[in-house]
C-alpha cells in the first residue's frame, strides 16, 4: 500500500513503479534524526519549517526514496522531491525552495543523490498509458498459474501479428484464436497489459496505447517469462 498526496506524486509513482531498475519505493520518507534537519536550518541561518499556526517544528520528509539496481547488480538509494512548477514560481517560493535546500543538504551528507522533479517533466501520453496497463485484476476467470502458463503462447502469437500492423484489438483477437479461442478479449487484453507492465513486451509508451491503436513494439522478451512460470520473484516492485 502506498499513500500519495497529489496527482504529481501519483504520476511519478507510476513511472517509478514501471521502471525495471527500481526495486523498492518508499514515499514520504522521514528525515531522521530530526536534529539533522534542525542543524542544517541553523547552518542556513533560517527557521526550521513549522506546522501551520504552530511553533512545533515539522518532521521533514522526502516524497520518494527509491532503491535502484544498476546493470552490474549493485543497489543504491535515490531521493526524489516532487513539486508543481507553480510552487517554485508562486509567492511562497522562498519557503518552498528553502525547504528543498534542507532536503538536498540532508541527502548530500549521507551520500545519496537527490533530485527535484516537477509536473513539467511528465509526458501525459506516457502517464495515460502506464495508468491503463498497470492496475488490473484477473477476477475469477483463470487461476494465476494458468494465466502465466499461457504467456509463452500468447507472446509467440502476438509477435506473429506484428508484421500485419493491426490495431491492438485485431492483434489480440488473433492471439485468442492461437489459444484455441479459450481466452476472451478481456482476458487476452489483461495478458497484454501484464506483459507490457512486466517488460516482456517492450513498447513505445510515447505513442497512445489502446484497443483501436496500432502499438509500436520494440521487442518481445519471450525468454524472460520463464522466471514467472517458475514462480520466481520479479526484481522490480512492479516490474516499475
């Protein structure tokens, strides 16, 4: 379960959850010990942020702390603060920027890279696509083990449809036929979404994805489904 406080955080979470290199996502990560942020504020000759209409100092947090893995398998942390571009230009921008500077220095002291991301960095088509492929459930149609066991046949048949440049709905109907028409369009669509989300189908997310659209597919990783069939844990929290 994740607790997200804005559309911007929700959009960033989708991107992080899809990213294959992201192993873990912690949101609203507290900057403990609290003395650390107080000391940084004093070094900046500024008052530590307080709760509104109060003299009580806030417990500062960073929006996201990600655990990421490199190509060599090394794990590391990366801290991300998510802000609306308007917040950085509005009349309260000095307070916002001062708070961000405390965060930056906190993570700098710990050798953790810190990044600032604004809504201007989002590609809405990518967000819409991720939203569509990410959240789905297979309810009462097939056992999970049976669902995964059909993926190699689905991926092979989907690959065979690519030269025809069909809309996705046509491709999926052809895949259903390859599975003996035992899988209806809803379930075969779930298979497609599952495969994209788990990076078995590498697709151009900057192009709209939908049943009436022709997907732009870069590659299909049929060999990668073996780990799923064996029940091995996927490295990423989403496949991200």
